[in-house]
């Protein structure tokens, strides 16, 4: 018996793991790849901000005042011009990427971790746990993020922490809902029953069998969530309840430039462009990821 | 030591639905001796898979008793249940759905050993996984493959290896071949046969395919809508079915010859709704030899000879 039937699946030789498959589909989409390249470029800029815009020995690169050089339009020396203190806007935009990305990553990590835990517990255990947790999530959803941010900033000192809390709490329900939905479908599958039959504990089943099969939508959500977090962080800083000067933050820079917008367009133009490009790139990447994770969209 | 490994007494499993109680398994009893196979056959939705799951306590029963080697399975606490599951395993119907797509073949087969702390180091685990793969006829080069890379037959072998990992004495085979190609079915059935002899396994073999059941089991129980209607050794049930439902079922097996045609009994109507079924014989509405008594009185499963049981007012 045994080898009588030859059943070689030729296609199977090519693919290794599912993630490999996802990457292969992702690579095929020019839009997604453009997004990824821009994001990687932004991350590199953030990492090497001190090299691109070095300090003068006394002040950090973004805070070198030169009042004789105020309000310069873009020129060879200051390619994005200077602001009302004569600071180089290019240097500030470059350093600003650090703040924006850092805030984005912290917010995503914070809201994703909590959201995944809440969603997984609610979806897996159901009944009372689900009711309590999901109603709590509904309460969070019903609070306008701006209002929440203002109250948190009022209660604490405005700054990085208040942004992270405000935007993080605002984003948490999205992760929890996405997670709960995928846990609900995964937990009904037969391999979960198989895990019970070999004596696996509930904790092990969640960790080893449920979570790994739910990550795809969460990864997509996190990419989109990064864009959302950066945008909201900029908005809060624009309103003055986020990152405080002199720390360069794109939203805060917009806010400063707002007063001079009639005469010195470059002060809002460049930080605004930075925000737009970053969000656009992240969304393109997120779209591509979502398509790549869904094999049904295979062309 | 008694020869009986599994004894099921008056087992019931009802599901609560919005329309009422669904009687999935309704008062069934059977025994399986060590090293033997009981084939449980019936059409879709008759409760045969539910029976298998309740016996292993993957579902909690509504009433009844399950004795495994004399111990009451339904009364086991967490620790005892864990030990019981080392002894009683299950092979699932769908080899696509029953394997975690994110785990490699070796991880899936090794998981029971890791969970039950049967091995202390990686080298030993690896050795045992490779041995298990060899036992079920899987080449060791597949150890790092993912389930979706393999065909149905190989996937089902993974499922079997996982069930064997803890050296069980009893395996519920929940339609293990119905999702496979016919050519692969034979391979898997032969493998199960060999394993049964080698490891002295006891099977509860669930299937809707009488041809498959005939191949694997000495004893057969026919289920209809949550009840066992006939239970017998296989030679007499095929030669001389007693219950009208069994007769109809057997007449549906195709004969692979052109010149021979079996006289088919075509049943009329549909299977009645298992939600709050009326009293009387479950088969009453479709039976071709019903009597008045069948309408109101549910026939009990009665012994008619040493190895035969039937639940029918007419047949006995």
C-alpha cells in the first residue's frame, strides 16, 4: 500500500509559510510597495535625524535660533526656509519625524496590546465576560476623542503621555472589535476542538491556536492605526494640547505657521506635506497588506 | 480485568435552541470490547458525531453514563479528565480544518507530548515525532511543512499521528475518511487496521458510509435521529437486517456490477425535526411496515439474539 498513489502537489513546493505567501502577494502591488518604501525612508530619516540636521554644539539641530534669518523663503542654504525664530524648517521637519513616528508607534503598541487582550477574552469566553468588556468598549467609542484628549491634557501636563493616552484610548475599541470578530470565527474551527482533545489548557489554546490565526487583520489594523495615531497626534499638537514647543512636531509647526500663512506659506507647507505624505504612504501600505492577507483577492 | 473497555448507558445530549430542545442523542447505550471496533452508522445529523464527542467529553452530556475501563468519565475532575484524554483520542473528519494552519507538521504531532509533559528535552521530542510520523507512513522530510502544503491523505495521517502520540487505548474515528478521495480512503483504512493490531486499539468508528463500516468493524450500530435502531455483528446485519431503516440503508449500497441490480427501498418523506420529537417510533413517518402501536410507543432496543439488538415493534 503506502506508495501506490502518487499525490504530489506541485504548487506546494513553492510556498513555505503563510507569511511568505503574503509577502509574495504584497510585493506584486506597486502601490503597496511605494507606500512601504516611503515609510521605510521616513523611519530612516527619523533614525538619522541628528546626522541629517546636526546640532551646533549648544542647541539641538532643530532649535538653533538665528533671529537675523527670520522668515526666509526656501533657498539654497535653507531648502524649506526658516521660521519666526530663524530656525531651519528642514531641520525641524526632519526631527519632527522622530516625534511623530515615536508617538505613532507607542500609541499603536498601547492600543493594540490592550485591544487584542480585551477582544480575545471577550471573543473566546463569551457570555458575561464578553458583555462586560464589549459594553465598556462601547462606552469608550461614544466619547469624542478630542474631548477625551482635552480632559486628559487638562488633568495631566500636556505632552507625549497625554497624547498617547488620549489617542490610544480612542483607537483601542477598533482593535478590540477586529480581534473579537476573528476570535469568534477561529474558535469554532475543528483544530481548537482537537487541542482540547489532547488536553491543552484554555490559556494555551488562546496563545498557540487562536492568536496566531487572528494576527492578519490585526496587522492590517495596526498599519492603518499608525496613520490614524500620527494624524491625531498632529491634530492635538496643532490645538496646543499635545507636544509642547520647542520640540518640533509637525502639527505644532502647522499651528505656529498658521499666524504667518499669508506672508510665509513655506512655514505650513512643509510640515503639512510631511504629514500628508506619511499618512498617505501608511494607508497605501495598509491597503496592500489587507489585500495580500486575503487570498480570495488573488488575481 | 473485564473485557469491556467502553460502556455507554442511556446517554443523552440535548441542545438548547430557540425553538426548543434539540434531541441530538437520545438515550443510547452500547459497549465496546477491548481491541474491537464498533461502527456507528447513520445519515447526516443523526447524532453520531455528537455521540463521539460526548463520550470524550468534548461536549458535556445531558444525562446518562459513560464508563471507561469501569471509571465514570462524566464524573471526572480536571486532572482525571486530562489523564483520560491520554487514553482516549479522536481523529477528525476534516483534515483541513482539524490542523492548525500556523503550525508545522512536527509541531502538531509533538504538541500532545509537550502539553502532557511526556518528554523533557527537544532531542527526545524530535525522535518521538519522527517515529510517530514513520508509524503513520509520513516521510520525515515533511516535518517542517505546513498542513496546507500536503494533500488530504497526508494531512489525515498527521491527525492520526497526533491521536497516537499519547499511546491511547481508545480512539474515536469521526468519519476519518469521508473527506478523502476513494483511492486514499483505502490507504487510510488499511493504516488504521494495522495500527489497531499493532497497538491493540479500540475504535468507535463513525461513518455514514456502510461500505467503509463493513471494511473496519465487527460490530455495527445503526443510528437514526438520535437513537440506535439496530446493533449487531456485521455479518448478520448485512445478511439479514431486521429494522426497516437498516433494510432501506443496506439497499442503497451500490453493487459495482452492470448485470446485477439491487431492489432499492426508497424511503418517502424527510427525516423529522429532532427538536422536541413526538412520542412513538422516530421512524414512524417513513416506515414501510408501520403499525398503529408505532405511532405512540417508542420501541426499546431489545436483544433478539446473542449479538443482535433491534428497536422495532414489527421486526421482533
